[in-house]
């Protein structure tokens, strides 16, 4: 009875132990994966640049800061 409830959890742990334990620890520590420095570390691990892409004119996509006098 109790093992039936834990079997999906144990299957995931057996199939991908590093990813499972990483997600488990981040859940226990309540880490937000979109906050720095976690986001930049995840981007490095995935091989993605941590800065937003720029076009050929040097303009960034997305929100930009402005100053108002």
C-alpha cells in the first residue's frame, strides 16, 4: 500500500538520480530557478549565454532602462 505511492518517486530517482536530487534539494531550500546566481549557473550548464541576445545594431530585445530629466 505505502510502496504503491512511492513507486513513481523511486522510478524517477533511479532513472535520473542527479537531476532528481538537484530538484529535490532546490525544492527543500526553496530556490527560485529564475533568480541570480542560480539562473546564470543553469545557463552555463546548458551552454546558453546568460546575457540577452543583441541584434546587428547592438540593440537588446526586451525591457530597456531609460532616464528622465
